[in-house]
C-alpha cells in the first residue's frame, strides 16, 4: 500500500510537471538504456536524468553505484523513492549500522525519508542500478558537515 501511495505521488508530480507540454495520444516518451546520458561524479556514482533538473527541483533519474561502493553516512533534504533495477543494494539508517542488513535485489523498492542519516552501498559484484524519484532537489550532506 505504501509503495502504491509513493508511486501515486510520483505520477501526480509527473502529470503536474507535464501540464504545459502538449503531446498527441500517439507519443510515448521512452528512455532506452543504451541511449541514456550518464553523468558520473568524482566518487563514481552516475546519474542519467529522466525528468527534472536534480539540482533545482524534484526529479527522476537512473542512478548507478559501482560494485562495492559504500557512501559515507549522509542526509538529504528531500525524500527518496527507489526501485532496484540491477545489482544488490543496502541502505542503512545511521542508528542501525552494524545490525543485520536487508539486501535489496532487482525489483525491490526502498524509501528514505528526508533528513534521515544513512549510508548506501552496492554489495553485488556488478554495478547497482536504481530508478530514483526524489521529491525535492538533490543534495548530499555528509553527517557532520554543514549544508551548502
């Protein structure tokens, strides 16, 4: 039920952001994997935008974490809603680091509330790819650092 609510919020956001775009009934927007425009950060995390400018507004993107990648504990000022497409991922709230980890596999959904200190990692031997919707602009603030 929770996932349906989140997907509904994402769909409403998409509809609202497309209100000014006129498209005929015959048009379908597609993002073919081999044609995605991946932008890789210095840490090796890659983003392929699907909808919105992640530095200015809510957005949807494909995100790729390199195999074995572990982020520092960090917070984001917007909620994150993701669906694992490839690889195996773990997201752990700061207070749960060291507890048993729930590994997310292809087809699994996750939700990280805004402001929750957490770490993310790709625990598979192949890169992890996820579809991500964030309900505000992108930021990444390591715990102990001031937001910019």
